[in-house]
C-alpha cells in the first residue's frame, strides 16, 4: 500500500491538483444540492433496470383525484384565455378568488397548516390540467407550489415562521413570489449585486440589529401581486456585529412587499402570455434579523436552499406544463388532420402530415412517461437534481417540437389570432418555458453532464473532495482509495462495453419478466458505452471539460436519453403492456437511439484525445455507432393513432381540458367535428364508390338516405366551424381608420387617381 501511494498515487495526485480547476462556492453548493437517484445508476455503466421496473408508479389518492375532477375542472371552465390575454391582461378577480378559496396556492402545504397536503404527483397533475386550458392560469398555480417561500419554509423555516406564514399562504391571504434573478446575475449567483448590510436600525419603534437591504430583481413571477417575497441577497457584516466575519454569503429573507422601501409597481409582459410577472426593487429597506428564512443559523446558506428546492421543483412545474402542451398538440393536431381536407381527402392521409403527427405522438408519450416516473421518485423522497435538470430541459425542448409540428399541421388556422385559435397561446409561451428555471442552453451545456459527472458518478466527487482537502496527507489517502476504485470500475466497464458492443447488445442484460427485452438490452449496451466515454472524457480533458461545452452537452444528451427512454419502457410495463401502444414505444425507442447515436458520434469525432475516441469505437461500436431510421409503415401507423378514436389516443391525452363547462370553446368544436368525421366515413365511402361528390345529388339518386344526408350536413357545418378563423373590424385592430396619410377617404383617392 505504501509503495502504491508513494510511487503511483502521489504523482497522479499532484498532476490532478494541477489540471483540476477549483470549484467555486456557487458550483459547490449546486453540486451538493438534492440527492442522487437513478442518475447514479446510469453513471455506473450497469444500471439496475429491475429496480426501475419494480418501482411503484405515481398514483393519486381518492381525495386528490376528486380535486382534479372537481375544483380543477371547474377552474378550467371559468377561464376564457382569449379574454385574459387580449382584453384583461390578467386572470379575472373571480378566478383569483376561486383559486384562493379552493387552496390552489396551498397544494403542497401540509394539512396541519391548513393546506391540502397533496403529493408531488397531485401537484403535477393539477398543473398539467390547468396548463392544458391556459398557460397564464397554469403558471399562476405552479409558482406558489414550486420554488417559493412556501416550499423553502417547509424545508428550512423556523417553527415560528411556519406557524405564521404557512396558514396564510395556504388559504390565499398571502400571495408569494421569489426574488432571485437580477440584471447582473442569473445563473451566476456569485455575481449578484443585491446586498444586505448588518447594522442597527428602527423596527416597530425600537432600535434593533437587522439588515439594510438594497436590491433590484426582475422576471419575478407573481411579483406585481405578491404580498410576501423570498429575497436572495449577499449578506455582509462590515462591523462584524455577528462575529462571523464580514462576507456572510448568499442569504434568503422573508419580506412583506408592503414593507417601506419596496417597490413592486410595474409589470413585465412575457411574450403576451400575461401571467403576473415584474420587477421588484428595494431601496434602504430595513428588516429585523428574525426575518431571515430559517433564522440566523441559515445565514449564508441561501444558495444551498435554492438549489435543494430547485432539485425538486424543476422536476414538476415545467415538465407538467410541457406534458400538457404535448398532449394538447397530439389531441388537436390529430383531430384537425382528420377533419381538414384538401383534394377531397383528410390532410392526415398525406405522408407529409403523417411524419410530424407521429413525432408529436412519440414526444407526448415520452414526456408524460418521464414526468410520471420523476414525480413518483419525488414522492418517495428523492430530490434528484440531475434528473430534474434533464426533465426541465428535455421536456421543454420536446414541447417546443410538438408545438412547432402542430403549427405546421394547422397552417393558416394556427397563425390567425382570435378566440378560435387554440394554438397561439401555446406557441407564444414556448420561449418562456425554454428560458425560466434555468435557461436550457446552460442546463444542457453545463449542468446535466457537468453536475451529473461530479454528483452522480460513483467516484468523481470523492476524488475532487480529496484533491481540495487542505490536509494533504488525508487528501492523498482518500484520493488513493477513490482513484484506484475508479480504475477498477473503469476496467470492468471496459470489458462490459466490449462484450455488449461486439454482440450488438445480445450480451447485455434486461430486467426479468418484461416485454421488449431487446430495447432494454440496447439501453444496457449504450449505458456501458456512455460510462466508458464519460470516464475517458473526464480523464483526458480534466478541468478543460468545463470549457468544452459542446462535448459536455452531447454527453448530457446521452445521459438524458438513457433516462427518458427507460421511462418510456417503464410506462409500457406499468400500463400493462397494451399491444396497441407498441408502435408508439417502438418509434420512441428508435428516435431516441438515433439521438444518442448522433451524440456519441459528435463526442467521438471531436474528443481531442484521438486514442481515447478510437478505443471507445473499438470496444463499444466495432461496426460503427448504430442508427436506425424508423420505417415509413411505422410512422404511418403511429400517425393513424391520433386520427382515430381509441383507448390508445385517450391514454396519450388523458386528463387534459377539452372545453368542458364552456358554452362555446374551439377545442370542443374540434372534438365534435372529429366525432362526426368518423361517423360519416361509411357515407362518404358510398359516395366515392358512386363517384358522386355532391350530397344532394347522392340523396336524389338514392345512394345515401335522408338520415345520411342529415349527418353529412351536420358534419359539414361542424367542419366549417373548425376551419374558420377569426376576423375583426378594422376599427378594433388599428389605431387609424381607412384613410390615407393625408386623412382623405381612400376610395375617393383611388377614384380620383383613376380619373
């Protein structure tokens, strides 16, 4: 052992200390946030898929299901999204009151504090249903239940803070927001310029030791209407009143927005989505020390608090909204492709439409599978920060693709704004989802693999901790233990990657008693190749990997696909292996394998250490990285799912809002036209066989009956209602009337010109 440490480990230890950059305090706290769950399995190269298959699925309690079917459905029925966005620019007062009364803002708050005490699964399902009706309403519901004072208080608040604030948040007396982002700092919290200086000041007529705050926050959802804010700031104690030094670190305080010095009087407009969002500014705001969230012992722990809460929140809110959008696209694009006709046939019969339809169906299945798996993990007590980052980024990416494909299919119907357009609000909200809760570019290029490699790798964090240990002797010993364990792990994984690669996955394991074992084996093959490539990338690039963001992003894409594809296979098992779902799962798997293959090739083509890239290709991909383009027949089969009534289509789009409880709603109109389109298919077939296109002529010649003619008439009227788009009087959409620049009547000017 002494020989190994002195002759082998010590030189490696010195070299590693030289090439590994120091971890900033912000990075250290982000890495330490949350827990490691199945992301740790993926980094081993030999995941325990059986544990995933055996994991209990996400379920609602009877009380939670009743809330989804009752108050949540009723809330959707109260919302006129066109009026909210284009007239009121806010939810109407009766909707705000309904949400308060029914405790939509207190879903995660325990019952002992007056909240609903719902699970993460219920939180997700409610956000999903409301978001399928209105993005504005969905955001309004999600924010108080995700990253905000309520959740932070549950984890870190003092008993006195919880006893006072949580009942008020639960029943809606208080509306919360959280102030983090500022003009100088977004993802880089260390650059934050918002300050809190420890000093004596006046509070409630007494001189007390407190904090003088100066801050400027922006992009704060619910900021304009919030009554209490969680505020992140850098705390300093120049005179060392607390005896802890001068720079105390990022801290969080609870601050009523009515407090003197706080200004919340303006709004941002997030791409005409019109959920409440705005800046929050504070000038010389003095607060007492006991307003620090969690009390004085939590001074300087603000970033850890936020990252811990975000580790869970990012796995719920935006993935739920993304799943809602994908399901809405699947339902409406499929129905519209069946109802809308060109050249006397439904446009869904054209292969140019079937391709995007199939993509929407596959994304919808996969997003919801991963959402359900993630919230089930959260309900078990996990807070997987890496998995949550995967969910936030890749769910919103797939949401964007679904909405873009649906816009293509709807064509002119989707670009003319008005009450009949059910796509425009979803389309406008896409960049919001991509940007908030951590911009996707940063999440994909740095966080998923960068944070995952340190946090979830079996040995990486141990090695880095040993390298940064101020006690050199202890650090060397711990590094020796971790490093040689890492070497043994890498050798074993190399043999695994070789065996699985050279047999095309036949030697790779699959869980017991599952269907689609070949797909599980391919995931096992790719996971061992990923672990091998990850180790070699880390070993050859060292600290420079932080700057090689394209390589890091591709490695993150592989990690993400492994999780998302496993979630799809897990869903297939959980739902009883419905035979009708096999084509969708097959398309999901083939598309995902292709995305992974592209990412593998991207890393291997660009890895500076060419010997390492060649080694991975030899061991894991002797015949090249496998690509498999989905067959046209498979694409057609999946597209057909969305254009036919079936239990399969209903499973893909379960529990979304379809216009119920409204006297008139465009999705309700589409559903009615879709049902009629299916009903009249046999009638239209009779007419085609008789080579007659005019229903009246077909009736006169006895090809169809009076009843058939009536059904066709009803269908044509319903179809016309769906295909129609809105138009408005010029006076409603323009500041000017129909006059030319000189104020003269246009028609008079044109007549004079003609003469």
